[in-house]
């Protein structure tokens, strides 16, 4: 395995035409179609960097900011933004182009955490990332911070959940749009 690799060596872009079979009942492209394409480009990018099979562990920041229409060309630009020991975060920018008008819209940016697997199916060490410009340095630091925030939110949620009792829940939920009707 190579010990360190620049971001550019694994950068991947895929472009796909949005055909009518991808549409939902409202005539727009299904979010699930876009998520499936994003998972593929994340896999391609991560496995090129890791030089091995990778699996998706978590997905952050999925927001469909604008609808994608049938007939548009969707492009997904993916880069490894961060590497840990066996995990990698792949940042994906999704754009959709109307070929008639030439107008391109940014529909979403998401972050896929992937883990490299060895022949024994256990997490495998990935090459270090060589950061060649300020943008790549900035992205690496952003992903480091995101990981720290996620870990701290998870610890707080676990703590809050372990202390929660149903009687407290009634007070906490009194102004919320739900009713507690526990079936025994
Ligand atoms: C992901 C997986 C390999 C982690 O296995 P594990 O025995 O918990 O391994 P570890 O605790 O050593 O974690 C391995 C890496 O995953 C990261 N990781 C584990 N759970 C994570 C989570 N929920 N979010 C982000 N990263 C996570 C760890 O931080 C670690 O990263 P690092 O080596 O860079 O520090 C295992 O849970 C798995 O195989 N999951 C199924 C994945 C899959 O099949 N995906 C396809 C979708 S169905």
C-alpha cells in the first residue's frame, strides 16, 4: 500500500442523465436515486485512495436544496476531505444542469464516512492524505472539527437518554405535537 497520496489522485466525477424512470409522483427526481449515485461516487473515491474495498459507515448533511428535474444532467464531484486511521470522509458536491438553458444549480453537498476493509474483512489502515492547497487544508480541518462535534453530541445524547424517565418525558414533551399513549 502507498503510504501517502495527494487528494487529486482519487478525485472522481460522475455525470448521469436523469431519465423519467427516476421521477417521483411529483415529477421530480427521487432523493433515493441521488443518494444511491452519491454512495457509488463515494465508494469509487474512497477505494481509489485506500486501494481496497470500502464500506459506507455514515452520511452527514443530506439536504436537497433544490429539486432536480427529468432531463437534467446531474454531476457529482467527490474528493477525500479527511482520513483517520481506517476511515475516510468523502465530500460530494452535487450539481444539476439544464442542457437547454445551460443553467447549473448546486443541489447539495454531503459527506460520506467510509471505512477501508482488508482481506480479513477488518478495518484496514488507509494512506495519509497529502494536502496540496489551502482549500484542501481547510476541508481537512473542517472534517476534523465535524468529527469532534459529532462525538461530543453523541456523548451528550447518550447521557441525556440514560437519565430520561417517562415522567420527565411528559414535562419535556408538554408543548410538542405528540401524545403519550403507552400500550401495555
Ligand atoms: C464500519 C465498521 C467497519 C466499523 O467496525 P468497528 O469494528 O466498529 O471498527 P472500529 O471501531 O475499529 O472503527 C473503524 C473506524 O470506523 C470509524 N467509525 C466507526 N463507527 C463510526 C460511525 N458511526 N461514524 C463515523 N465513523 C465511525 C471509527 O472512528 C474508526 O475510524 P478510524 O480508524 O479512522 O479512527 C463496521 O461497523 C461495519 O462493517 N459496518 C457495516 C458497514 C456496511 O456494511 N455498510 C454498507 C451499508 S449497508
